[in-house]
């Protein structure tokens, strides 16, 4: 039953095996060479610029602009989308290892990573292009947006000062509030809470109305850090915050304990939504879009999200409430997304030209209208929707860690952020967290000295 | 003659060993080597720190917390998951009606994409608007309603249960296959000695390396992506996202290797503790043959 | 003395309990599937407002939209190709190796097997970048062959283990008979061992097909050429950085889940039937 045919002897058996295995390989090779042939034919005489990005919702707008550019200049622009953003980061890093980066790409992450890419020689210095024609290109941008892609004189990363990327939109992170729910609770929708005390007082009213107060993606530590940092700037000013990062001021300073205490106060007043410390931002956005929460702490990208989820949502933008009169309220903002040019690309010149066209007024307006992201080009401001304009209005108040000359160590940040999470759920007190953070900070400083 | 024989033997394992050496050994050595350096993944230069990274890991409380949580989930998976799989297989084995239907249904969780699983369970377990709390309230058991994923008291267990839910399908399949091969006559005569049968390594941690090690992640890949929502609790409590949230050093691969060792020890245990179902199939066949001959 | 009625009612009660248990677990298993399908028939606005399992309006066009926008045609062909290639590759390579480990004695046998087991326990952390660099060096980056080889290596250890334990307990009589009749080692492997291993092979097929089908990040890192991307890429098109198109995503997920369910349906028969068939009794 199993061996009707006589099997050949050992040697020929090995031969047949080798044959079948190599046939298998040949089969595979031939299949994959088919697309290979096709793509080789395409690589003709026109210059092609390849752009890698992660912005799924803007992909079609990008493709449209690419077509426009090709019609105008004859240069083909290939926008390649790699989503989600984490996978995109991996791809860029892997490609850097293999020196396979495209002509234009973006870097997601912190300034430190940006600096590393520059040091490794992958990023083209755009300063000369920015400065030509008496800084024509540079002046188009909001200064704060460009600052995110610039390195200042004497920065702690060891990079020569200059601009190494261009912003294609701006972003600010503020609070939004639901006007309909305000009216429901008998509050004036045109007058959101200005001070922290006013904000806390609303907590009671919200509880009575059986609504959720503030939602935000505080399951993601950086979002907590953002608001904490806003409070810190408000309470002690930028200089003291930066001094703390440098190690000159300890985290157990009373001002820092006040900052941490604000979160406890928010929790005690009932203002924070239930489950906020494990909430991802998408959930927070859903809740706000479905009118289940009165406030949200979110960035300007939310305009697009809310529009898709609930076009009828009636909401407006407000600054985080001021906890102190000493210093102005500050918010995070700056470039939303940026593009950089590969220093090792063969089409550097064309790539830069394309980016100059891309950040020009008309294209920026097009992008803003189609993707609901505030433009990076100042001149495009008066042509965008009111809510977007509200987000963009406060650009002057913005700051961003990527625009500072120094950055806090990740372990300190993590202890700080997770510490606030435990304050909110009542596991720890602000004083305990402050001393914990101080310990870690001292360890990190000691490492640096070594 | 003997040499030719041995060469023939090697021919059998040659493709496997070649691929293995190329695609596992070499990257593994490379990654392990990195554990001895401090590197952010981009710069052309690395700093040699020897065993410093390992020492740092072992002294890290958050890491040990993560280990504990992983161990706990493992324990639940080992006991609860396998028990559930076996009970279901046994129940299905008895029921002739709808057996094929159940066989299909119980294998759905492993098949479903993690995105769906994550979203669906998030929706069910949400503390404010979730279905579970909704049904409990309707049944008059509102006091049992909790913030399942946020409440420190329930979160770890909830994650463990959902994790078990995703995985029991494999065990069920194998147990059922094994049970079905036992002829009816044999069952009534022999006490089933094939106890605690082995389990299938169903360890699909989404984007393994992505979740753990490589720099540039500020949160679990794909906000919506499935099982990651489970580990959101871990992230908060035990710092599984430790390597993710801003820790860029490749040096922490050492940490991640250790973490994975812990999880994979679980798989290993599954194979060793208790025989394999596939051990028992031919054994039982032999047994049946003996019985026939008698 | 217990009456027949007692035994009968005991049986009925037991049956009811078993049924309830099965039904309860079935509901938890089916629920995400139903939720996925019903969500795919809603719109972006209603998806979180409408809590019912059966939506008020059925938007079947979501499937067509998802297919078009996601570019499912090309990507599913790719995924099917990769899954098939990887499964065939693993079946051949793993069963050869497993058979050798099980039956033959040669120097280094235990050591090599132990290495494979270790690989099963310790996957490479953050393997994507090292694999990328390796493929780059081998000039296999951005090629289907490179990806297939990577996926084969990923599934190799487990498959070898499963097959070896099966072969270990396989009675040698048949193989001895074959050898007496003049069959070579390869012949025995091909004609005797493999057909008997059908149930295990079925499990190996399902396991590896599922792995390849759901894999995404490695494909993204290895491939630059869009035309080589697998199915999961189409799904990622619906997940934006800030905004996810849930109905289309759910439609896409439903489309993606179907082939694997079909594969499972085909294979599950083998897993049970193959074992009970007359191979040894006939």
C-alpha cells in the first residue's frame, strides 16, 4: 500500500531531493522577478523623488499635490505611506541602518533621535536654503513651528545651529469644551473657566449632571507630561523648569509639589473622567465626540477626528485654566509634522525645491481645508475654518520640549508621569512622587558625570 | 559506507539548519552583543558598557514588577486556560449534536485579528459605557460593576482572563483530537491516564520586537491593536512599556531577553509538564490494537 | 436501590449543564465576530452611538469601499502566495529535520535539537532591524524570497518540535517493512512518515498559515515595493494616526478573517479523521 514503486538507491534520492528543492527555489525566484522586471522598466529618465510618511488621512491630499507638482515641474513625486506611526519609525530606523533612506522623510520621536540622525549624517542642513533671498522661505513659517526643527546656538545635543527640517503644519495642545453641554448645565458657552478654582468648581456641577468632566489620553504618559508641564510653566516659569532639567533645582521644590498637587485637586473635585489613567487618546476622543464628556485635553488634530465622528459637535477651544498669576499660561505647540531631506540622496536639490513649493501658501491652504490641520505657513491663516483658527491663534504662547535646548532623561520623565497616574488613583501623594522623581534624577545626573 | 550514511542524515537537516543559522543565530548574536553596549540605535558609534545594562535591569524594581505580572498571567494561562480547553473538549466529545459547530466556534478567538479582539473586549469591559457593566446593571447586580481595566484590583485578572480566552482554542483543538482517538471501548475500560496534556505555544504577542525593544515607541504599537490594550494595564502598573516609553537604549535588549525568557519558560513548561497529546495518540492506537488482538 | 428514573434525570440534568456551559462559551467566542460584522455595516458616526448588534441601516457598500480603498485584490494575492509558500516550505523542511532528529543517529543531533528548542523559547527581541540588516547584506531585502525565508525560520522550531514528538512515538514496524522492501531513507520519509503525519501536519499548516496571515511589521520593514505587501497592509490604511475609519476597518477585518477560517475548516477534518483512519488498523 505504501511502497508500490521501488525506490531508487540513496544517491539518486539525494539528487531528486536537491532537484525538487532547487525547482522550488527557481519557482520562487521567477515569481518575484516578475515585479522586479516591471519596476526596472519604469526607472526611466524623469527624476523621481520618494517621500515616506505615516499620515494615513492625508495620503490622498498628498497624492493630489504630487500630481499637481508633476504637471508643473515634470518631477515625479512618490508618496509612500507606512502606517501606523510606530511601524513607520521602525522602518525609518531599519532603513537608516541599511543606508536605504528615501529622499524625503519624517522623524517621529524626540529631539534626541533627531540629533542622532543628524550626527549620523542622514539629514541635510537646510539653513542655507532658508537664508537665501533674505530669508524668504524662513519667514513664511511660524517661528515657533520652525523652532521644533531647528537647533539653537549652544544646544546640549552638540549639533551645529541651524534648521534641519520643515514643518508642514502646526499643532497646539489645549483644552476643548462642549458648548451644548455647557448650555445644558446652565453655563455661558462663551465664557469657559479661566482660573483653576473656577475649573474645579465645575467639577461638582458635572457630577450632579451625571456627565464626565475632563477626558484625555492619560494612559499615554506623554499627554500627562504635557499638561503637567503647562502647569509648571504657569506656576514657576520656563527658566525654573529648565533649571530643574539641568539639575540646578530639585524636584522636591515646593513649586513642583504644587504642580503635582493640582492633579490631586482635579481628581478630588470630580473633574477627571473615570478611568482616565488608562485611557488612550482615541477613547477620549470618542467620548468627547459622542458628547459624553464636557472637557477634553487634546491637540489640534482632534478637529479632523471630531468632524468625522460627529460633524454636528458644537465645541470651542480654551486654554488650560491658570493656576497662578505669576507667569502666563503656556501650552505645547509647534510643528505638527515635519519633513527632512536625506543628505545622502541623489536628488537633494529637487527635494528641497519640492518642499519649498509644498509649504507655499496655496498648497498649505489646500492641505488645511482637506485634512483639517492648521497650516505652518502664516499667510494661510485667514483662509481656514474658525475652530482651526482658534487652535492656531495661540501660537505665541506655545512651547515644546523639542524646541528647548535641553531635554529631560526618559527615566525621570517616566517616573514623573507614572507618578502622576498613581496620584490620580490615590496610591501616592504628591510629596512621595516628588521625592521619588528626585532620587531618579540624582541617579541620572550621576551617570552623566561618569 | 558509514560516511555516506551520515552524510545522508545531514542532508535531511541541512535546509533547516541553514535557515536557522542565517535567520536566527546570526541576528541573535548580534542583538545579544548589543546588550553589552549603550546605543540609541542611530548613531554610528556605540559605547561599551559590559554587563552594566544587565546589572541595571536586575536592580530595577519596575522590571521585577513586570516579571511578577507576566508570571501571574502565565500561571492563569497554564491552569485556567488549559482547564477550560479540556473541559470544553470533553463536553464536545460527549455531545454528538453540533459538535462540528462547536469545533469551529471555539477556534475563532485565535483566528480573529488582535485588533478586533482588543476593540471588542475594550467595548465590553469599559468602566463607563461597557456592555458588561450595562448587563450587570440590568440584571440588578449593579454593585458588581467595576472599572474592569482601570481598577488595580481587577485589572490584572481581567487581562489574564481575556488572554486565556484568546488562547484556549488551540488547546481545545488538540485535546479534542486526542479524545476522539480513544475508541469508545477503551474509554470505558481504561481510566484516562493521559492527564494534563501538553499545550500549544500560542504566544502571539503582537509585533514582538515592536512592543518591547526598539526605540522610538511612545506607546504600544497601534493604539487600537488588540492585546496591547491588555498590556495597557501592565504598562501602567509594571512598566512593560518601560522599553517603549522613551527608553531608547539598545542596551535594554538585555532586559527584554530576560522578559521573554520568562514568558517562554511558560511555553517550555507546557511541553514538559504532562505528556503531549501526540504522544498519546499512537500509544492509544497501539493499545487499541492490543485489545483487538486479544 | 436507585431507580432508572434517577439515572435518567441525572443524565438529563448533566446534559443541560453541559449545554449551558458550551453555549455560554460559544456566546463569548461569537460575540466579537458579530460585533465586527455589525460594525462593518454601520457608519463612522453611528458606530459608537448605536449599541445594538443589528444596525438600523445596513451599509453593505462598506465592503466594496474597503476592498477598493484598501487595494485588497493585490494584497490578498500576495498574502495567499506567502502563506502557501511558507507552509509548503515548512512542511518539507521541518518534517525532513524532525524525521532525522527522531530516527537517525548522527553526531551533534541532540545539540542541534536543543538549539531549535531554545529558539522556540527565546525569540529574538526586536528582531525586525537585525533581520532587515541581514536581508540587506544578502541582497534579499524588498524581495518575496527574503520575506518567505524569514517567516519560514520563525515557524521552524515549533513545527520541528511537533513533528519530532509525533515521529518519536510512531511505531517502527511500517518503516522497517519499507526498508526491507528496498526503500531509501527519503523514500520512507516521503511514502511512509509524511502520510501518517497528516494530523500533525494539519496543525502545522493552520499554525503557520495563521502566523503569516496576521504578520505585518516585518513585511512593512522588509518591503519598499507596495506591490509585495501582504493583506495586513490594506488594513493599516484604515488606521490613521489620529483617526480610524472603523466601519471600513471592520469590513476589511471580516474579509481578512474569512480565508483563515476556511483553511481551518479544511484542516480540522484531517486533524481528527486522519488519526482515526485505517492507517494502522487497515
